[in-house]
C-alpha cells in the first residue's frame, strides 16, 4: 500500500529537481509552536502555555522580537475601533460595534510571563503588539526558545474571530494566540491589527485544546486520534500542522461533521450546524469541492497537505492554512462561491505567504481571478447553475472601470491599512489584482501564462514572494520584458486607453491606412481586428517596443500579422492594409476585451 506521505515524497523527488536550478535564494525565518489551551466555554475565556522555538535564518543579529495580540483590537478605543469610527465607508460588520462592547464582551490577550531559554524577559503590551527586549541576542543561524503563559477572553464575534456569531456558532477562533511577528529582508513587520491583512512565519504547530466534552472542534492540521478525556468534564483535541504560517480552530456543540476522501487521498472535512438553511446545500458541497480540487491541482499546482476543512463560522469567509471559516446559511451558488474563493487562497496566500499588508492584490486579486476560472469550470461541468462565460472576468473589468469614475482609486503600493476608504482597498486588492493577471495573459499569451502560474507555484511556495518575483517568473516563461507592466499597474493609476482615429482609403494605391492613437499614459500591446464585408477576420498585432518581443499567434486568431513595434513616446501609429476601404466592415481595437481601458467607445470604426 502506498501511503499519502510516500506519495508526497515521491512527488518532491520527481518533480522538484526539474525546477531546482531556478529556485530563488531567499532566507526564511522558522518557528515551532507547542501550545496547550484550557478553555472555559461558559466564561468565554481560556488560558494558554506556549513553547516557541525560533530559528534566525537571517543574516542579522536580533536583539528584540514582537508578538501579535490580535484579540486586543476588540476593545473600545483600540486602533481598530477608532479606524472604523472615522472611515467614511466603515465595514458594516464593525462600524461602532467595538466601541459599544461591555467588559464581558471585549477580547484580550494578557501575557503573564515570558522567558527566553529560561531567563525572564522585559516586555510591554502596546495595543495589539507585544514588544519584547531579549535577554540574549539571537545570532544569524542560531535559535532560541521562548516560553509564555497567557490568559485571554474571546470577544463577541465582530470581525473574523469571536464567540456567538450571527449564525449561532459558539467559537470562531482565528488570530487567537500570541503570534510571533515576521522578520524578513525588509525587517520586522509588527503592524497593529486594525482588521485587514496578515503576515506570518513559516512553522510547525503542535496544539492541544482542552474543552468541554459536548463541543466538536475543527481546525488547521491533522487531528491526532480521537478526542481524549481530559478530566473535569473536558476532552482534549490534539492537532499537528506542519509548515504553515497560522492556526485556526472553531468549536460548537451542534456541529455535524462529514468527510470525503478524494482519489488522491486528501480528506475534505465539512463542519456545519444542520438545519433548514444549511443541511441540503452542505450535503451537496463535498462532491462539488472534490471537482474544484481536481481543477485547481491541475492548473495551479498540487495541494501539498493531507486534509482541508470547510467550517461554518466567522463573519463571511476567511482563509487559513488547511481550513476556512465561512458563514453557512447561504444559497447553493453563494456557498460554492465562498468555498471556492477561500479554498483558492491556499494557493495564493497559504502556500505563498506574501506580505498581505504590502501586496494584498497578490493574495486577494490572484485568488479572485482563479476563483472566476474555477466557478466557470464548475458551471461547464453542470455542478452549479449559470451560463458558461467566454470571458469569466468581464464583470471584474467592468467593476474596475466603474470604480475609477469615483475618483477614489489609489495605487496598489498603498499599505493595506492606510487606504483612505474601504472601497479603495477592496478594489485595489480584489479587483486590480484579478485584472492584473488576466491582462498579463493577454500580453504574454496562453502558453506562457500557464507556465507562469505553474512555475510561480514551484519556485515560490513557502518563500514569501513579492511583485517582482512574480513578474520575473512571467519574464522567464515568456521571454518578454515586463517590468514596465508592473510599474504602471502597481505604482500608479494611469492605465491604457487606445483609439481608432481614422481609416483612410488611399485611392492611388488600392490600400487603406489605419491610424491609431494612444490616449492613456500606459503603453500596451495592441490587437487590431479587421472584419471584412464577407465576415472574414484578420488580426494585426502591434507590440510596444519596450516589450522586446511579441506573444505567439493565439488560437483564436486564424489570420495573424505582426506589425512593426510601437515606441511608447509616439502617441500616433499608422499602418496600411493591402485592400480597399470598401471591403472593410469594421476595424476594432481590443475586440476580446482583455486589455483594460476606461473608455471603450473609441475602439472601433465601422
């Protein structure tokens, strides 16, 4: 019998060497958490002990460390509270709810003791950050062990975490433990928690949760045997989670647990409260997610863990390693949609571990793009209702086009916590990132794009990639220069806009001159579709000179002519067709709509 572990080892031995020469050299910090949690479910409180071995793989000597204490955000007057009280479009799930919490409804994490290799440490809690001065510096290549004791209170569920959510789930335990902040080539990332994104250290988790015996617990990692009796009417749930950067769990007395084991051995777990609003859809969900896994594994890289859990809880949908918290009282299409989106985060956050605070669009945006593709596939398979779209990203483009008219758009370089409005953050992270990917496919072509996604997975999983890392993969797969694309799309908000300004019959030569104009600031390759009176379509391709090449002829263009490059400093471009104007029915730019433009009304001459 071939075990799951052997299959994973076989995959690594056979597939990884092909990419080994291209593996980027980027050091990663490492952590090993061993935590024991004692839950008082009646009081909504718990105590914890944590033994954390920290490996300094950086070239720097560290004389201090930082921990995130996320639950401290759920207190009146916290930075999260003040941020939502002052935003012009605060998240309605938060709004003024934190400011109205009573003492038994707030959240907190209180660190009672902290030692480094047995020596007591000086530490100070500053909002959601624990600032720690080390007894001994951690030298490059060295490791140290921190031992901590803390007690905490679970806040009334407001944002992601908490107790007693709107659907009656007792405990949604996300961001629940003192979590070491990440230190990377850009230094420490000890951002206060105001309700946005996360960044964590790759590590191994060994977590034991002691809780009242009537509770069913679901979470990240692999449950070690059945829950064991722990005395005082409690049971112990023991989880092991290797090579992840976070750990989530949830608990409820009324959970129903169903499981589907995929053909590749992966266990899919489903935890939900049965009822009229849930049971029928949750019973149908496993088969649909089985097909979603098959599509995702084939197109974006194989899922590397042994299990994944879909857990009813939280306040919408939120991704974590090997698990997601999602509200469960949804229509079938909504339940599948949120399940696919949060699952897809495995590939574009849980495996990549990008700094979401700096590059949320690489997380939410890439996930949104891939979710559109997966949902379109599920429709094509007849597993969910709806029409199969030729362009499943058309609504995403339209959303960006509409928002830009508001004047609120900000560059993707803005830190996730510092956007002026929630809407600007949401569009930048979800919408801009999705358009970035689909537009890249338009620029480099289908084969190079597929290569980019798979090579990105193989080269950068477990390595915290940044935007340049991704673009360099696309350059290697396509042979094209793409730094200009990243710079325009990420650093600014002035995008492409092109127009057909004239189609002129040159009577003396029997030819037709077409004149194009670059209206927007951003250069882009152009596909000009000329439709003749008999319905024949001819494609003319114009690469920007700075692309240093051109994409191959696409499958959708049977007649493909590559014209001379267009230098971006020239606002006008002309070319000639070797047939009379009278034979032409239409000349159109961007006929397939994969290049983003604010104004598409100037794209065609008929």
